[in-house]
């Protein structure tokens, strides 16, 4: 056998093992969420509406397709406690919101999921650029956001202290919708001023979370002060959002960060995530692959699939375009098939993540024009 | 297929994001255009002063000479474009194929741009009221009366967010280079052709490439350009104009709502002016802000509308290669249908009559595009909603309104041709601040005198007149 064939065989084995883990985990999670002793009021009530018995008929991941698609409107309004599994009652509970510029936001209860997701993500960060014990700057949204606490936990988990800023993303979206561009610009400056104040106050900050727009603004503002992201001490950047395009990444690497990590000394990793899923990691992004960004969900806790625009039960072929469908399978949350407001191309498994990924993530074309991208 | 890069101070930059510009009727890709992200523009603009410094190494008159040379190159030469070459015929074909404008109109616009380049010295002389252009270079000098004067550049570059649908607007940014200001352009998605060909002609004529940047891209690129250039112009709808109202850095060019007013003293002879009115409505497929979209008179309005409808109502949608083609296609999916929907809603109002109805359906849908054939709508009152509308095809209302109420009712008007000998009306028209360009007499709204400013004098936009005092001995030195 050639080494290519060996690698292919190894990958097949890895894929098979990952699939077996996913099937077992899917079975376990459905048992958990639909058993009277452990499930949450929402799913136990829903069970009565189903035409099948999840406890006896869901044996593996594929069986989850029997559930109707998850509607995120179910997450609006209270009582939030209907989402807390009985087995987890009494534990300290967080509520995280998404959206909410107008009307009732969607909310999700979380107990420890954000810690687990970000501890897992921590394993993927190279220590050379994200040193253990380093302090972090959270240059992203504050308020009732999962991201804000999750990044702080990630930093603490790695032994550092996380510095934060005030940033209200709902106000940003309102400014854009109102067309108050001068106010938007001033708010951006206010945000960046806070970041620069923290970064120049001898806190020895080495790592940060930020969004593409804010990184762009921060780099420009630092350059106007005669310094740079690297010179201010940053070596590791964790970032995310659908604006993370290959072109933007190339621009950031070449022009904001002084080149590749080896050249410029700054490592940036794109991620894709949300309040429902957690965090999908990226395959290493390289100039050789034209800065292509492929995301892989943290299976078996969450699965992303690329499905047909017409039939959400149908996967598209590799490299084909479709809508991103999310399934979340944690003890705290069961989301059987939720159609994200994003689309992309289906990517092949590889050794690190032996399951499907998604690349070219961008707002779903049918709703893109109605989507206001603020700071994310 | 041509690959067209972003130009960053003259240097080609191939983006990982590209937009395929498609032929409006066949769907075939005509060019692949690199797209700039906003950050690139903001970063590049930090070096904007260099463009002005480079241009100030030339005198204004030297630059005018190079611009004149580029007029011929733009019109007649085969010039480099992206990874290929472009002849004048290629340009006409490409512009027509992506904008939907008939080829003969593209050729006419090309000639218009070349004319402006060729006559730049006269145009600048008129716009500056005969100012010694060295005063703009130095920022100060002595005028003919022996008085020190100063015109200070407010920006090192002129930015422009350009539209896809109106190649005529390009004449507005052409004076920047001879005024020693760099150019920063974001072309319309379907019309990258003029900015790139112009830049190529400038470079071939000897103007350093480092003084212009072209950033094709989405709305983010437009916003980045506007926020990072100290002076820029944008072309858009009423909402765009409103958005930038009061912003001294942005000159927003929106709908023209240009009109022809017939005075009571001439209106009984309305037939004498029908050709002029029809031309004002119909020329360039009614796409320009200077096209007439309202004819106002106190009487004979129905007959005027009827005559105009008979003149332009029968015009058919013809292929863009047909020298008789008078209509540009709507190339953006669904736009013509949406426009027609708005018109249909307005036509339901009492007192509103579609005078072109007898000449067949106005909306002509084709496989990949659509046309709207010319429309003349009669309004019994200025209060009819459609009397305040303007669309991107030959469309005009004919509004019945007493002469003494016209100026109160016409609303903002870019070009007003007041056809009258009545001195009282002429005085009122001259005093009306909601009229920008004023023609007195039988002059089509579409007839531009290049020696007159358009929507604000670009010199006033780019330069600031200010006090500048010097000692007597320095003044004597300046005069010598």
C-alpha cells in the first residue's frame, strides 16, 4: 500500500470511530432529554406532540432526522426554566441572549456548556502564541452574551486574567439601521479607545478575542499611534464571524499582522460559533490554500451539516453549496436540526476533524439583505 | 474573460474575492473584477497625501496638457486593461453588455468624456473664474487686482462612489487630476469600464500611476471610501442624498427631478417646444439626472402630454447593437417590475392619466432583463403623487399648475428650463434656491454647458477660500 492509501485507510478508520462516538452520544442525549427523570419541561411537553417515541426509536444520529426542525422562535420569552433539564435543576444557571435589537431576544440557559466548549477549544490553541498564564483582552460584545463569559473562562482556564470593554452590539445595529453613521464611527472609536487604554496600561496582555471589524479598527488606531498589534504585545488572536472571509484573512495576515505567524509573530485563528452551538474550529488557514476557511463543529457535542436549500434532510455533495444545519447534543441543550442563517460549501473530513466541515460561511442568500452585520 | 484587479495607488492587487460582471442579456461573464475590502481602502488612504505631493511636482498647466493627451488615448487607443487590452470598440461593447445601455449611447458618452478632457483648460478657467491655477498649487498668490488671495485644498484626493447605471456622471470627477488631487474611485458593480479606461489613458499619457486608486467592492468598500477621504462624491437615490445632507466631506448626487416650465406668455405656442421637451425626456434613455421628468404649464397640458406620448410612446425596446436603440435595459433582476408596480399604484389616483397607454404595454420582460418603454403621464394637479416621481427610463409627467404656484410646488429641481419671456417669472426663477442649474429660454434640460458648474462648483467643494495676509515686502515679491 502507498502512503496515500495508508492515510486514506487511517482517515476512514478515524471517520468510522467518530461516527460511532456520535451515534452513541446521540442515543445517550435523546435518552437524557426525553426521560421523565432527566429531561427539561420543554422537550417533555414536545414529546407528546411527536408521532414517535424518541426513547425507543432514536438509536443513532441519523434517527434524529425524525424530529421536526428546531424553530429558534421557541427560544423567545419565558419561562426560561422550561429549558433546564430536571437532572440539572438547582445548579447555578446563566441566561445568554442572541439578537434583541428589537423585540424579545432569543435566550438560552447554560450551566456549564460554555465552560466545556471553551475548555475543549483551548486544546486547539498553540501555546507558542497563546501562552499559558497570559492575560487576555476581550474586545467584543459585553452584556448578556455567552461569548463574553466564555472568553473570560477560556482565559482563566489557561491561567490568565481577562480584561473586558463595554460594547453594546444592539446599539450598534440600531445606529446602522438608523443610518447614524457618524454616531457609529464615534462608537467604534469609543470601543477602540477602551481597548487601547487597556493595552497600554502595563497589563501584559498577550492574547485577545476580537471580530474582523474591530481588529481592523484596532490595527489602524495603533498604527496611527506609531505602534502595531505585535508591538503592543499581542501574539494570539481568536476571532470569528461570517465576515471572516479568505480575502479579509489574507489582508489581516499580510497587512495588519506583519505576515504569517512565523514572520509577524501573531497567530490568528478563525472560529464559527453561536449561542446554540458553541464553537467550531478552523482547519489551519494557509496562503497555499488561498486562505480558505473550513470550520469543523465540536462533534459529538454539536454537528454542522450542509444541506440542500430545498430539502433540509438532504446533505449536499462535497464542495457543493447549501444551508448550514446545526444539531446540538449536550446535556444542557438538545437542538435537533436548526437551519442557521448561514450558507456555505460542504467540506471533507481530515485527520484532526474526521467529520464533515463547512467552508465559505456567509449569510444565507435569501435573508442576507435583511441581516444587519454589526460588530460580529 | 478579462481579469480586472483592484488598483492601489496604481499597483494592481488581485483579491481573493472576485465579482463576475455578466452580459445583461446572455448571462455570459464579461470580466472578473477583484473586490476590495474596506480595511484596504482605509489603510491606503493614510498615504493619500503622497498622491497630491506627486501631482504638485507638475504644474497645473502641465497636467492639463497630459489630460488633453489622455482625451485622445481614451477615445481612440487600445489600452491595457487588467490582464488584457481594450480597444475603443471593446470598451463600447463591454460597457453596453453590462449596463444595458445601447452601444451608440456608450459611444456618445465616450465622446462626451473625451470632450471634457480635451477642453479641461477652458472648463477649469470657467470654474475658477479665471484664477491663476498656480494659486491652487501654492495655496496662495496675487490676483489681477493686486490682492493676495488663498485657496487651500481641503483634501489630497477626491473620492467617488460611482453608479452602474449612468456613464454620464464620470465627467464630474475628471477635473481632480489637473487640480493636483489624487483620485480614489469605487466603480459601480456593472460599470467598472470608464474608471479603468480613464486611469489607463491617464497613465499612458504620462500621469504617474501612483495618484489613482480604484476599489471595486460592495457597500462596505463605499462606506470605507467615504469615511476615509476628506472630500468625496456619491451617486444614489433620495435616501443617499438625505443620509449625507449637511456632511461637508460628501457631495451626494441624487435624482435630478429636472423640469421644464412653460410660462403663460409662451404656452399657447407649446407645439414649438415639443421637440425640445421630447429630447429632454428621452435622450440617453432618460437615465440622467438632467433628463426632464416633469413638464409644468397652466393650460394645454393634456394636448402637450398627448403630443409627447405620440412622439416617444411608440419607441420599442431594441437590441443594444441597433443604432436606433433608444432604451437601456434594466439589468438588475426585478427592478423594472418593481418600478412598474410603483407607477401602476400611482396611476390609480384620480386626475392621473397614462397618455402612453394606447401605444402598448410599457413593461417588456425578457429572459434576463427587462425594459420600460417611455411614459408620459398627465396630472391634473401638482398634488398628484406621481408628479413628484422620477425613474430611470424616459418618464415624465405633464402637470397642470397655475404659473404663480409653480415655484412653490415644483420641489427640488436640478435643472430647470424656464421657457418664458416674462421678466417677473424669470426673476422668480433666478431667485429660487431649490433650483440648481437654471436655463432661461428654449434650452433642453439635457443640454449642458461645460463652462458652468454642476450641482455645486467642484472648486468650492475641494478648495477653501480664506484670508491670507503677507507683509508689504512679501507682497511686492509675489507681484514681481
